[in-house]
């Protein structure tokens, strides 16, 4: 990369682009966002006006041809990722793509193959890895504080947090529901902390019990993941809801460890439900990814001890600060200063597991992953 500014283009002008990707790129030194694209041109125009970006497009190929960006941020629904990521890679751009990379492991393998052929870097937006408390948890694991990790309980549960913005609830566009929205984050985080053992078998089930209703409840966009605002809080038509709003799974790992996973957009549960617990032979970890909370559970001599490390508050103090860390990391990767954090094998392990959960739910039995 030359010493000139890194040229970035953004595909998709919804909440995550406006609240996370664009602000994160714009605070980086020697970076210029040269264009934004959205199939709905008025959204692209609104985003460009809001952030002072010159280029406005409603066609990906035209944008790539005219701007020749160094990096493309993909912020569209998951069902569009494959074609857009491959187009960006083949144009010569590095790619920062929101999770999940694709809705199919076969498509994900093709994307990585194109990235290797194009000699371009790709970063999948598993932003939870860049939370301060989770970075600290990874340090404890790497230091051997947990010993042999053999069991984990993972839950991310919302009382009423179905995204009313975008197309999260439409399977044709997003590929799936809460598993592809929250499940991909939670499963990636716990597998990463445990060293990415391969998932070999899954027993899962999915439900659509709340999302298909038009309850007429008073809710906020923050409840559905738009923590920085900037998203519509209008009601959606429950008759068009054709994905899962709740999923649960039991996963067996190649090293004999197991994971219990639960995620939901809506259920009749307390607002504070959820968190991650990892159990090891020498210690355990307990934390809620949504807050600066982390406990290391160990023994000290004859005594049982909970260690609560002091986690520094995020900089900047922004709900999507992890995206700032992701973007800074990706710039260092592009410059050759670091290896990309989210590895191909890790991405494929997660996507294959999510596919297996859907298949298990459909077939009503445990599914082996070859």
C-alpha cells in the first residue's frame, strides 16, 4: 500500500453502516471514504449527505469500476454478501464484511478461494472479539488460567428485540433469523476463546413463536440492536416474518468438549438474561458480553476465589466501539503489520455449525458434521 490515503467504499447504507462502519473509518488517520452504495438510491444519498461523502451509487459494479477502492465495507443483508464480496475482491479491493460472511459454508469456501487467488485480505466482522472484556478473557485463556476447557453455556436473549429495521425477518434476503444475527456472534466468541475446536455434531431446534405476531408493544430501536439509534422503530408486519426468533442447540466438539447455546430476539424472560460461562479444569470464566463484566473463577490454596479484573472503559465511548478496533486492526493487516484476527478455519467452523443447527431442527435429530 502506498503512503497516500486508503480509499474506502461502503456497500449498504443501513443502521450498521451509519452507526458503526462509516464513523469507524472516518476517525482513522489517512483514510478517505470515497463512495457509498445502496440499492435504494435515496438511502445512499442520505448517508452520503450525513457523512460528507462524495460518491453515491445504486450499483456495486459501477462503483467498483469508477472508484477503484482499496477497501470495501460490506453492510448489506447476508443473502447478498457472496456476490458483493467476490466482486470487490476481484476488483482488487480488500474486504471488511459484516457477519455472517455468507449463509452457506460452500459459498464461504468460494469467497476464501477468491481472496487467496486475488491476494486480497478479508475480515469478517465478528466484532465481539474486539470488546475489552472479551480481549481480557482471551488473555486469561492463552495464559492457561482455565486449563482444559470442557463445557460452555452461551446465551444471548432479548425480551423484545426483533429488528424492525432492515430485512432481518425475511429469509429470502437474510438467510435466517436470530441464529445468523446473534448466534453467529455468540458461537464465534466461545469457539475462539476455547481455541476453535472443530464442531463435529449438533442437536438443535428453532422456534418462531413471537415474531409472527403483531403485538403492538412499545419498544425502542436499542432493544433490537440499534444501540446508537439511527434506525427506524416502526412496526413490521408479522405476517411476513418467516425466520426463527428463538434457537437452542447442543454442540459436541472434536476434543470432547460441549457447548450449550441459546439465542432469541423475543421471549417472555427477564431483560438481564444471558451471558457466557466457560468451565475448565483449572478455572472458569463468567461474563456478559453486553457490559464491562468479567469474572475468573479459581481456587487459591484451600479457598475458592472469584477474580474480577479491572476492565478499562472503551475508547471511544460509543456503543459500537468494537468496530473502531476492528477497522484499526484491519488497516494494520493491510499494511502487513498483523495477521488477520478472524481466520478462515474459524469462520467455516461457525457457519457449518449454524447450518447443522438448522438441519437438525428440520430433521428432528442430531446431525454429524463431516
